[in-house]
């Protein structure tokens, strides 16, 4: 297991998690993910695995649409999407790898998930 830290662009929202070494990313073709263009952690994390720093957590805002099951979180100060609660696995989260320290999303193998068909 590797410990990872991440944050939004301005550093107000901070989070951490542990997982196997990150070697690939995931993109989704649903309407919001197409527009965000983010590369996400392929596996979903439980709420116990994703630790959000209490300082700055009040700056987190969320957006829901459609079925309102998935919840997309972003920083109210800089607007950066940090993570979201998944539609397929409510209570589990995927992290925006562009927010994770030491990860270069341009060097990862990227898989595409067909979220548009859900």
C-alpha cells in the first residue's frame, strides 16, 4: 500500500488515502465527466479510506444531477473537482488523480468507462 495526499488547486481542500501503487487512470464518458475531462482513480474508495482534512472541508461544495445519486465535490474557492461519490457504488468515492501529489496523469495508462450508458 502507498499513502497518497491530494488537494484542490488553492490547497484549501486536502485529502489522503492509501491504495496499491497507482499505475493507471480512468476516464468516464458521461455528460459531466466529458466536460470535466478529469482522470480518476480506477478503484473506488470507501468513506473510511478517503480521509478529508477537517480544515478546509467547509469549502467543499457538491453538485448532483440526473438521478442525484452521484455527488461531485469541488472547492468553492478555486473550483477544482477533487473527488466524487459514485453512482454505481453509493458510499464509495473516486479521486481526481490530477489533484494527487506525485501523480502525472499524462504518464498513466488510461481506461475509459462507459458511464453514458448507465
